[in-house]
């Protein structure tokens, strides 16, 4: 064997071991997050078990909340979503829905279902947005305001809602989201307990397959279709382990765009949502946190596991691929915009723990995974490694992760037990085990495609066709 060939084999072997070590390190950190989430959940339970949230309903001290709901081509779901918002148990609430240049029947559905009446759009434009075409209020629900504006994207729609809102706190909710009635009572808790909280996020769950009546999920069910079912496991792992675990470490960088509560004055102070990124929900949190550290206000972001919103997950490969490559582009853009925080002690746990986690795990994982699989196949063909090593590689990459997913389901079962039937529990276990058999590899491809789009300057949002909640089936 030539020296060059021997060097190539040595390179392949070292590369395989480095990728294997990366997978072991990443999954071990996930295990650490699970343990941290368990600790945080215990502390959270002891904090809230004796509180009387219902006292907030009649309290004159309950801060006013504006619901900011952007809608673009949401005709299939907007009626149920708005009805869900109108049934929220909160004493001082206004709903500002923005029709962001929809080309379907979204505006017609709103006008018909809620008896909209046009009023003169006089307002103070504190954040610049695309022109507003019209402003409407509902005859039947005086706290519902609808803004009809030119299309400018989700961030622009949220900024328009910020301009029109009148509350101290604003709650950003996607128009395809169903919020549980007591969610705002739970979400407002950190703002009542502390003066340094600038934002709070709750848990988002998958509504596909569940029974929905009057804009509420009345009977949660685990979908029987693979794409939606696997996403149930993904969301549980992301929120109950990822977000909750990072909270115990002292910080968080993400509040889901589908469900988050913010201090309006802080949002206005930093200029509202950033329009130049597809990851506006993550970017606004990163900018709020940076502003807090740099101005020594140390604005804190809270995550609470018990306020719950339900969303419709994509059930086709095309729509899911569009969603995932957009999420990855958004993550990459945000981390690049705020790269100054990386291992910077000025930003506390955000710079020393949370930012490195998102960079080293969330951003690099699909790149390392794709490279690892290619190197492993070449190594097997060149006989640089044997089948025993390949089995060890797959166990580290996927088996360890599957065990952690099953542990997440056990965590959900012990803490909330939202899915009561044994059949649903069995289906969740099935989806947790089959997630790594094709689905995960597809998400790697989609995220790498998103990275390629970013480098090519493609900022397309992608289409997100909805079935509608009334048509949900298991």
C-alpha cells in the first residue's frame, strides 16, 4: 500500500472517530438538558401548585394584553383561530389581527364571520410598515380589531399590529394557532412576579388528529400519519426538554413565533421585528437580550411549560421541507447577526452556554451528520473501518437519540399526561422509534438545502398550505 493510500485511510479513520465523538457529545448534552428540564419542572411545580390564577380574572392589576395575530392566506384556519382567541379567560384583552395581503378568502371569512365594520385608520406609526389599506372592528366582538394591509411578510405584519395595539403586553400568535383558554393567565405570571422580564414563551403542541370544537382542542390525539406523528415527538422534545432545560441553565434564545408574550415598550425601543430575516421570532429575542445586556437592564426571557397553544403541522413532504429549510435559514441568519455574543462573558449565560449550544448543536448538526454518513460509507468501501464500527456509529448517532426521545415521552407522561388513551401512548412510542429511519435524514437534506438557499441570497418564505382544523383526522 502506498503512503498516499495509507494516509487517506488514516484520514478516514480519524474523521469517523471525530464524528462519532461529536454525536456522543451532542446526545450527552441532550441528556444533560433532560436532567436540567426535570429539575426546572420540579421547581416550577412547587412555585405554581398553590397559586390562585383565577384571582387574576377579577383583578384590576391584571396588565392589558394585546394579541398580535398575523394572517396570510389562512382562510382555512382563521375562523377557528380567532374564535379560540375570543374564548381566552383574561379580563383585559384586545385582539389585533393583521391580514397581510392575503390572496385567498381570509379577509372575506373574517368580514362574514365577525361582522367587520370599517373605521378611519388613525394611529401613531412608531414602527415603519407597508401601507395599511383599511382598519375594521367587529360588531359582535368589540375587542377584535382587523388590519388589512399590503403584503410585507410576517415581521411587517407584527409591526403593524404593534402600532395599533394599546396594551402593556403583546402576545404574538400565529393565525393558525389555537390557544388554550387559561394560557394567558399562566403566561402573565413572570411579568407579575418580576420587573426584569421582557418576554415569556409557552409550549406549542401539534393539533393534527385531535378533536376540535369551537376553536378549542377538546380531545388531544396523536396522529396516525407518520409526518404529523413524528412532529408530535419533535415538539415535545424541543419544548419540554430543550427550552425548559436551557431555562435552568439561565437563559433562552427562542420564543416560538406561534405563541409568545412580550413587553410592548421594549419591542418599540428596539424598533420592532426585523424584516430582513425569515427567523424573526428568534431574532427579536436575541436582539432584546443583547439590548438588555448592553444597556445593563438584563432583560430576562422566561419559558413556562404549562401555557399551551396548538398548531397545525405540515402533513406533506413539500410543505414540511419548505418549513424546515426556512427555519434553518432563520437560525443561520440570527446566529450570524449576533455572532458577537459567542463565548463573550459580557452576555452571561446567553453568550457562554446558550449561543454555543445553538451554534454547535442546532446549526452544525445537519452538516456534521451529512459529512459523517458520507465519510462512513467511503470508509466501509475502502475498508478503513469494519461493520462493528459502523454499528457503533449508528448507535451513537441514532440509538442514543431514540432513547432520549423515549425519555422525553416518559417526562411528558409524568408531568402532564395530555394523551390519555393507551393507543395514543403506543403511537407516540412508535413515532419516537421510527423518527431516525428516514425522517431525520430528510430533515438533514432540507436544512442543507436551506443553507444553500441562504448562500445564494434566496429569502423566499415558501408556501404553507393548510388543511384547516375542521378537516383534521387522525
